[in-house]
C-alpha cells in the first residue's frame, strides 16, 4: 500500500470543495451557524466536521475510505487489523479487556500501576484481577515495569487466566522488551494485551523502543494524540492474532465508542499515520540530536538534573525528558514557575517535571531551554530532596474480589482503624510512586492500615481515598 496516501482526509477535503449544503447533523452546518466571536478560530476545523454521509464511510461499518485508512495503519504498524479510536485509548482498554472476559474466564493478570481506564475495564467486565507489583526506579523515583519472572509465576499459579494486561512504556517513557512475557503466556494459551498509549511513535524505529506489536502481543492500544500530530482522543487499537475474538472485540468497540465519531479526529489519525510513515532515518537522527542538545542545556541549570532509568533491560523513550529537582522546591513548584513563563510541562510529581518533546526537529528546543533556564533561575540548591519519600511495601502478587460479586453491593465509610478485613470500595494511590496501595475489591489488612497511617502522618500526596482526610476509608457492606 502507498503510505503517502490519506484516503479519509482526502475524502473530507473533496467533500468540502463541493461547497455542500447541509441538511444533516452537526448543527453548526460546516461552520455557517457558530458563535461569531469564535467562528474564525474554529472555521478550518468545522469544515471537516461532517458525519456518515455518501463518500465518507462509517467507522462502525467501514467499507471505503475509513477501511482503507485503517488498513494503511495496520500495514505501517505490522498489525493484522487496526481500528481507529475516537474516545482515546480509554475506549480501547475498555473494549479489549471486556472482549477477553466472560463468566468462565474472569481472572486477569495486571500490574498495579496501570492506567485507571484498565481498572475501570476490569470493573465493567466483572473481572477478578491478579495484581502484580512493579519495580521501583530509584533514579527517577517512580514505579516502572513488572518483571517477566513475576508474570510467569502468576501464569503458573493462575492457569485459567483470561489475559495478561501490561502497561508499557510507563508515563515517563520507560520501556521493556516484552517478548519473553508474550512467549510464555502464549505457551499457556493466554493472550497478552498491552496498553502502549505512549508508544504510537515507536513505528519510527530506533532509537525509539520496540513496540509490543513486534514482540508478538495480541492486542496493543496506542494514543496517537500523545506523541503524533493527531487530535486529542485519537488513538489506535491494533489486533495481532486470533487469540482474541475479533467479532467480540468489534462489538465492544461499538459499545464503548461514540455512535457519532468525530471526523476531524479520524482524519487526524489518517494524517498522523502518514507523518510517521514518512519519517526517514535522517529525520529521526535530527529529532534525537536536537533533544539531546536540549537535555544538555537543561542539565546545566543549577538546582535540577535530567534523569533517566538505569535499570537493566529498561530503555527510555527519547521524547520523554524527566527533570528532577535538586533544590528545596518540589516538582510541582518547578512546574508552577514554568507556567508563569508560558512553558507548560506534561506533568509534575514531588520529585520531577516531565517534558514531552515533539516528534520533529523544530529548531526551537534551545529557545525553550532559555525560557526554562530563566524560569528556574536562582533555585535554592540543597543536597536532600524536598520531601520525605515514604516507600510502600506491596506483596509481589495479590488477588482482588471478583468485581462481578461487587457490582450491586452498597458501600459505607468506616474509620481507618476499623477497616481491617473489609473490602475496599475505592483506590488509594500515594504519590510517589503512583502505585495503588489499595485497589477497589482488595481486602484491607493491617499492613495497609499501618502504611496509610504512616503516609498521612508524613502528609504524603494521595489520590483516591475520598474520606481519608476525615480518618475514614470507603468499603463494601459485605457482612
């Protein structure tokens, strides 16, 4: 196939060139009816905001230009079949997990530090999660990957597992080769599903990490909008084998995606695929060289350091630049200083600020480095970190009450010290390292309570735990 083609985008452009008269949705009528103060700003986008009319195909039953655009993506990424997602990787995670679970197959082996959409998918599917604790990266001070040995042990103990669900790379760009995990799972007839949301650009080749598709994973989700020139919520779902029922997967994609899919988002996926397909080895070398110069400039700023993982077997995505505080300020405070100067980072945590660089040699990164240098001028340098990191101890493997049994159970708030033995109805996630200490459906024991008390005593940043500030946890009323 010709990777220079953009069949869906071209069809939309041809349609607009006909000066169409709209008696169909959406109501803005290609921008003819729109608030005047915003018309000029939105006009180019509204011209592409069509619907399922003649010549523009149908995402949920593609036969022409959308089908061709998806086939081009499948060829580029080496997948048997690729689906466009207009509701983000979230929709893909929901669909792929729902597709592998049924009443006879409820167990899903999953790492604790997965995206919340994976948690939600497990709950919707009525799954019984088998939780694996990830490794902790002491250099970047975040959770990273699960060891292959941990997955193998879980597969030996739970031979009736419906799937293994991995998150790779993590948010900070740390990636591992999952070939051994995939091979071991396949030997036991278990499919491997990978949330590769941050790896849509891996198709550009080295020095970017290898995609899980090349490692033989059965279904891989990629958020094209995260690192490719695609619109927010644009993502890919790649199918790589027959271990996952394709018709069942299609059914759940219709269930979890809008029945009015955005044509601008789909067209941007078509264009983004073409963009990465046309990157040459020289293009990639120029991109990485500019980022390396940017990192060097940031590393010279007093009070911060550019860090990356030194764990064996871990490769860091060149687009991800993690800058760690060496001052008395937290990552959040460094982020605030950046925003005051008009520089907006992807995220901050107590230790770090994460910057995601463009997949292009823009020639503007050094200019940005000067702005960052100014924002971080005169940082108060200290030898010790600006927070007291309290590591949480997770069991290597733990089980959760099947969500199917909790679907209609009422919840209540109880005092933390009275929660021992109860089943958690909410997730408690300390930052760092961003790994859930307690999952929904997990039985709370004395170890959990002790660690929660310790975290609260140190004023740790905690997501979830809606009643923790009142000394309570929300649990299920099972007894």
